[in-house]
C-alpha cells in the first residue's frame, strides 16, 4: 500500500488524513505533521471550549476584533456574508454567544486540502467527523467513495457519493439530537434530521447544511437554489430527497 493515513483527536473530533500519493515516507510524515499542526492552530483560535482561544476572548470582550488575527477576521467576514445569503439562518450568535463552528470545521478541512494539493499531494482524503474533502484518486483508476450515514440507523449508509474533487458536509441529529437552533425563534429546528451538501468548497457546504437544518422543511426548496452544490436530505418524517446531480457511486 502506498501513501499514509493518520488519525488524531483535535477540534473536538477525530480527524483522519489519508494521502494516497507514492511519496517517500519522510515527505509523507512532513505533510502529515503540517496538516495536523494547522488543525491544532485552528483549534487554538476558534475553540469555544478553550478559555484563552481568540474566539472566546473576543466573545468575552477581552479582545477587540482589530486585535485578533487576520485569519479570525477573514472567517467572521465570511460568516457575515453567509448570514446574508441564508436570510439569517446561518447565525454565529444563534446560541447566544459567538460561535462560528458551523463554518470553521469545513473551512479548516478545505484549507488543509488546499495546502496538501499545493505541496504536491494530489490524491488525498480528509475526514473531520463526517465533513470530508477528497481530491484525486484512492488508487489508480479508482475515485474516492464517501458514505453518508443514515440518521436513524447508525450501522447503515443513506447514500454513497463518489468523485475525484469534492467536499461532502453533513449537518444533522446524529450525535446530539435536534441541536441546530432556528435563530428566528431560538428553539431547535426539528423538520430535517440530516442535510448533506456535496460541492467544491467544504466550508461553504458545511455552513449551507447547517442553515438548511435551521430552516426546517422550507430548507428543501432553498437547497434547490444553490449553484454548484448537490443535496441529500432526510426529514424527521423519514422521507428522503436528493438533487438530480448528486454524484452517487454505482451500486
């Protein structure tokens, strides 16, 4: 087997990085070290569970936005844009405190994938708690396959998608039940149990999936308006929907 795979617990979840390129082991180890150093840096900046993270200090008023890193300011600028494009359903203050994690995890994985590609690792798969970014091929001639977990049956997959350059983000009730808040009423949204978005930017896909869950059933029609992103949805009533362009793997 060529390549290398590593798993670490960071950003509150297990993150796996698999590089499928036949590079020297020393180069693979260096790429892995750099990828996980990035994830740990993101955690130090954006974790709402660390008392001294940038996002926590900003939320408590102990640091001004001008005093924060350019990375944090750029992320919050994107979150403002997402709030406008989702009619307010993507809201970093939905829980009552500043929390951009509905975008940050997918964004962090996307940036890590971009860095691997720039460094010459053209074939890789990154998975952060179900948010997945793949590029190239797992083995020569074989595209990556990404399973989307069934929201009601933990040992089953609802769909399997495939591709050589795509991000797959899922928001739903898998681990924490109905936890995504509808920012308009402050209560948990209960219409949709699972929303998966497949598209070119994992950060945006992550935020769009979160926003759609917050919308509830009206999110189904909103998802159809997204350009460049395909959707797979399971409702609380156990109905399943998918867009026609969803890149399903052959059975």
